[in-house]
């Protein structure tokens, strides 16, 4: 399995920005050819999909983050990113990255994002 490590979370005021990173431990080919998905889970809530990007670069976003969040990937660095702008208190959650494909389904340990009013 590929190990994923997220970073970049923290405490930010409403309206601020954060950039999350997700680094895969190995296998550039596996990373580059599979989907990266960012999920989040707020206290007491179910985990939800935030954004995804395919190996070819096709992106998809939850309606709640469209126009504010941008997902990207740098396959040369085995790294995916989630740029989060205009953050709202309701964006507060643990954010997880996931590498998903026909033969892989790896999750990171999560990074906390807290947005204060």
C-alpha cells in the first residue's frame, strides 16, 4: 500500500486561506495514474467528499466549496494539494487525502483545519 501524509492544517480566521498537501510515500506510477480525493469530517458528521482530481487532471468539487477550493497535483513530487480560500467556520473539519484506483485505496491520517468566526 501507498502511505499518504497530509500537512498544512491549522487555525485560521474566517476569510483566510490554507493550503493542504498530501505526499505519497512511494511509487510515482501508482500515484500519477490514480485519483486523489480530499475528504473531510466535522465532529458528529459523516465524512464527505470535498474535491477530487483524476490522473489526467479532471477535477470535481462539492457544491459547498466550488469557487473557493482548488485541487491540484504534482506527479513529479508525488504530491497533491488543496488550496482553500475564503474559509468559513463550517469548513472546520479533519481533512483526509485518499489515493483511489482499481488496485489501490490508501488514506492519510488527516490534518485538522479550524476556522474561527
